[in-house]
C-alpha cells in the first residue's frame, strides 16, 4: 500500500478524521486545523468520549449517526465504528484516515487499549493509509493546541509520502512541553515499549480502584515511552498483528 504522493502537499487529498475523545474534543479541532489546508475533510467521530475502548465494534444494535453539518457526523459508537460507518454507510473514499489528536499518550501497552489507535488499525484492515496521533499529558501543564496543529501539519507532510506495506499504519506521540512557539522536537522512529503499564489498586467500599501512575511507568531504553517522556516525538510503524 503506497500513500498518495504529496508533491509538497500541492495535491488535494480526501481525509476521514476521527478520534476517541469525542467530536467536540480540542484535539480533534487541532487536527482539523492542521489538515484543512491539505484537502477535503470528512469528520466522523464519536458523539461522546470512548477512551480506552480498544477495538470494540457495534454489531448487535443500530448505530445512531447524526449529521452536524457539511461533511461532519457524530456517531453513537466507538472509533472503530466511526471508520466502518464512514466507509460502508456514508460511502466515503478517503486517501487517508487520521485519528486524534488524543489528549494523552498512546504508548507501549496503550496500543491495544486505545480507541484512537483502533480507528487507524481499522482503516489499515480496509487497505487505507492511516495515522494515529496522541499528545502525552503532564498534570498541571497547559496544552498548546495551536502549536499541536502546527506540529501536526509538519508531521503529516513528513510521513504521508512514505510507503506503508499492506497492513501497516503510523502511531505518533507528541511530548508535553511548556506552551509557546517551540519548533517541532526531534522525531525518533522507535518500537513500542515492552514493559507493562504499572498496576496497583486501592480497596474501596465499591471495589478495587486502579491507582497506578501513568507517568511512573517503566521507560524501556529506546522505546516510544522513553522517547516521548524525554521530550521527543515517538514514531512507531505498526502492523495489524503487532510491530512492523
């Protein structure tokens, strides 16, 4: 599968945009601003947040789809549902499927949990070039979404011309740096971390509450976690059945 050449992003492309934070999320708005100059956008996103839903799809009940305007739909379903609806109910024929920008990292073991990545994976199953983009979050540090848009435009231009083999797709994670007009950080190809997320629970009257710290997870040397936590952009070429 070869991504359409950009010729300096001179040719107009058709895009299907989605996410797992919901259609009104600031990360999706940032993605729309970044990609709008490059072609025609079709936004097919969940009506509400579906973070950490993995690759769940809806097959035993109707999926409500609401048109919110020209080329914009809210779906009462998961991110993977949104891609399926876009392709097989709305009849969209995108050159690219882009998922994000997720408010939170999707690194290592997150890959199988993430609804953001599931949307890109679903697109890859259908033979489409796809890219998932997430933004690691540091507590109490503001996210500069306008800067995220600028960085996203640069990143798409960098990777859209690369050749993806059948079943491959991109997973990119932005580091969380202080707000301001900073240049795009170093972009580092890397494998997903092997170490699991930290696991700890606190017993409560209602049951066991997950209390592990995301920021305290292991940083495998050379992995996406180490790269992103260290202030650089992690880039992993994923395959439908694992790392490429």
